[in-house]
C-alpha cells in the first residue's frame, strides 16, 4: 500500500511539472511507531523501502520521505530521506525529540546532530522535522548553512488550538531566518490519535500563502 501511494504521488508530481514531493514524518512506518521503532526488522524494512522507492524518482521528481534509519546507539533515528535520480541521495535526522503529552520520542529514537541542507537542482533545502521548528536552533543552523527553503515534515495530532499554534511557530522561524517554509502534516488515524493535516506554506515575508 505504501509503495503504491508513493509511486502514485510521484507520478502526479511529475505530471504537474513539480520538482519534489514531500511526505509527512515517518511516513514509511507510521507515526508514532512507539516500540516498533526499536525492532531491527522494522528498521531494516524501512531502509529497504527507501531504496526500493528511490527507483521511482529516476528522471525526477525527487521525494522527501520520513523513515526509520539505523544508528550506533541501538535506537534508530527519526529520519527524512531524499530520494532522487533513482537512489537515496541523502538522509537527515530529527534533533528535538518531544517527551510530553502523547510523545515518547527520547526513549525510542537517537537524537540527530544539527542538520545540513540537501541540495537538489541547484536549491539548498533545509529539512527540520516537526518539533525541530518549535525551537530556533535547528532552523538558524540550516539558514547559516545556506538553506534557501525550509521543508518541514510533521506528525502533529489534532488539538483544537493546534493549527494556530503551528502557524505562529512557523511564522516565527520564517521571521528569524528570512526563509520561506512549507509545513506538511500527516492525515488520518494512528491508534488513538487523529491527524487532521492542516498543511500550509509561509512566504519569506511571513504571509501564509497556501493552506490545506
């Protein structure tokens, strides 16, 4: 099912003439994965899926997709892989791991280092993952590293006040960095959680120019 969804999205992105398709946080295994994230078979299956799906990007468009990725700690990274030109062109890791409310990420994931931008078709893409934009450190580091655009995969569950809070945080990071930002959130249900989407884009001047 996941393969079909990704391939269909790549085909639609190609038909629209776009350069990249962005998927939510941990799309390949589901979010939150809880203890599944620490099972070696799950980590290996996600890595294999990323390699397999990369073949669909031959000739473009590229794909940014959330996945588990092995680390040396015994816990995987909450990662985003850039799939481009038929292979896994790069991987970045979530740094800020929430441990409040429904989140238990510090227990199941390894913390990533401050990330570097990806480069795709001459554009340097900063990819902070969900909680990474709630504090200024990661986006400031990406901006200092030459990022020209922030693409933010998320697994943010529904709360009555969530949409306004997300938008305010995103606009704060845009104001600090001067970089436009695309916020992509998960849609659907995972166990007892509901994800309502609410994806949006913020221009470099702070104006919200698109919302879904």
